[in-house]
C-alpha cells in the first residue's frame, strides 16, 4: 500500500476511477484542472484500502472533487478524487485497512472487517466515498445518466452532492447518477468515507506489523 502521501496529484489513477465512460472521465479531469469542481474537507496524509465481495447501492451519484491534506514532509498536498455517493448501501464482507509507519518500529497495519455473516451485511445511509482508484469484477448500473449536471443530482432520489461540498461544487459541472448500482469484487483506494449511519455488523479490528492490508 502506498501510504504516506507522495507529492503531486495522481491523474492516471484518477482517470481509471470514473465508470463507465472514458469521455466522462476526460470531462471531469478538465473541470478539475480549471478549478470548477468541489474542494472537499481536509484528509489525513494516508490513503486506505477497501475491499468487499459485493456492494448493493441505491440512489448512486458520482462527481469529482479535490481532497486536501499534508504530505509526509508537512507540505500541503491535493488529491483529485471521485466522490461516489449512495442514499443507501448494503456491503457484504467488508475489509478496510490502513498502513501507518511508526518511528523506530516500522509499518503497522490496522484492519477492520465486518459484514461477513450470511444475510447480515454492513448497511449505510447517505454514504460518500472519496476514492482515486477502483476496480470491480462486475459493475451494473440501473437507469444510469452520464453527463448529468451536479446540481440536478440533488433531487432527493439520488445521493446528490455531499452536503459539505454543495457550496463549492459548480451546479452545472459534470456528474453521473443511477437509480441503483451493484458492484462485485470491489477493490478501491480511498481518502475519506462519510455516512449518515454506518452499521458494521460483526465488527472486528486487528493490528499487525508490516504491510498486511486487505489486498
């Protein structure tokens, strides 16, 4: 895991996040470079990995933002991210890990797992994930609209722009939404996760020396 923050932005990694349209990715990249999209809240200087067998979400919205944090030398660093929002989500076999360097000891991995028991997934409402890398085995979107204006996703049907971003994101900037989304074999690198409620059934936390993340 590439956890402390390196200097500079990761445009190539950002480009593979936006699904399913390459043209959509280009549009968001241009808008970011022009400063037209949201600047999100301050994040830590470390990203983290998230893995799940399956994510069933409703009211999907996706738009671009920039998270800010500090690099390992204490300087300000910016991270272009795709913000994936869901009005509600069920997540099966969730694993989240972060690797932290401890001076004089080396890397330590903290891992959280939940939702392993059959029929008892992790559940969340108003879930937003700021990520810069995403891969899935399959991704199915129902009634997807690519090229929506970000402002039009705040319709009550979709997650819309996160409340903390609404005074920063241009209402006519690029976004996409869908009534529902099913993702399987999910692997992602993220900088932040927020939710109105986050129910972690069967939560387990473990610490281990070295880099022993979810994948």
